C-alpha cells in the first residue's frame, strides 16, 4: 500500500481531485450556455479570458517554484470559469483577467498550490475585483439583449434585484422569470433551475454532499424570514433573497469546494451555518454587494478551527463509549 499522504482533496488517490475537477467543469458548462443565450458570444469570450488568466498565472508560478506545470491539474480552469460566471456580461476584459491573476498568484500559490489553499481562489479573486472595480462589477445589462464583443457607450445598464433590495426596495419581477434567470445579474449565476440540475448531477456523481448547500440556504432562509424585507410576507422575503442574486451558485459551486470546506460532517454543518448567517449580516449591514463571496471567505478561515473542534468532539464521544463498556 502506498503510504504517501496527500492533502485534501486527494482523499484516496491522486485521480480523486482530477475527477472532481472534471465534474466541476462539466456542470459549469450549462451556465455558460445560458449566459450565451442571454447575452451573446461576449459571455464566452469573457470566460476564455478568465480561464487563460488563471491557467497562465498558475503555469508561471509553477515555473517560479521550480516545478513543471501540471497539465492534469484542472483547478485553474474551474477557478477561471467560476470567476467569469459571477461577473456581468458587460464587464471589461481586464476585470476577469485581474481577478484570475489575483486568485492564482495571491490566494492559491502562496499557500502551497492545489490542495493547500485556505481560501477559495475564485472567491478571493472576485472579492479583490469587487474592491478594485466596483462600478464595473455591478453594472448589469438587460438579458436577451445581445452584447457586442467591444462594449460601446450605447449599452444600457440597469440595477439588479439584489441592488434594489439593498436600497430597501422590492423588485417587480415575476418569480418564474427569476427562476429562469431572466433578470439583470451575474451572467451565469441567475438561472436557478440550471443550477439545481447541476447540483443533482454532482450528487449523482458523489462529487459533493447535499447538506452543505441545504444548510447554507436554510440558514439564509431562516434569517430572511425573521428579519427580511418590509412590505412583503416572510415567504416572499425568503424567495427574493434566495433567487435574486448569486446565493444558489455560491452554495453549489463554491461553498462545497473540497479543499476549503471542513472535512468532518459536523464541522461542515457549522461551516454552512456560519456562511449563511454571515451572508445575511453582510447583506443587511455591509457596504459591499457580493455578500456571499465575503461570507464564504470568512467561513473558509474558520474551517481549520471547526475541523479541530469536530475532532475533539468525536474523540470525546469515543472516550465516553469506551468508558461505558
């Protein structure tokens, strides 16, 4: 038996991480197709720029570390795809490129590369871009109006439903349209039905667990029902909070990252609760719009402590059972 130890996500074999990343790439393709449908070819070009930024930065840092770039490491591709999908289709090309370089060069490689990073690289890159380019990040266009590859001054920008709620308003959008993603927002994170189908695929493939996104969205729902929007029922507040932004996308594709989430089930549940609670705190009291991204980074920082606590609880339980015999 091979006694070598490989950190998460290498659970049993080296191929485990590659399989997970392959599944991630597969399920990220449908959101890109929907982005293409709603915004045109520009959305795919943005994705290509973002992926190239991540892959090239990853290769460069591997060379600087005296290693050959690993062509079997698909994680930079996944990071680049996630970054692009959480951006507006009208964003300048330098924004996803900058986010990808920061994600690989600052968030991932200083911690040791794949399997060692404490924070989700895509979340780190997006947070950096949101702080550096807030106007570009939150300028959305109307779906089904095809955008040119080079954005002109004639492009019309509108507020997203999440921005309207942040100002105390109530979006006047049909729930069905919101489920289909036909409203202004991140180009690949608004179609709830497609994201749900992607989660189902990941569950069938056993590439993720159901309870992490469920607990996260459940926590968000509980806070929204108790402290939600004025002028609407608790149920309406929950629906609007869940489907008006990028929460489902973050829950399915980022919160379940096998590297940055805790490893023990009890720790994962606490991690999801913390992320959900912090998301709503940032939404209600924060000064930045992508609340789920910053909440995810905060939850990432808690992962080691949650795992250590869960291990202590498990050891205490084993000791009690042993003494009871």
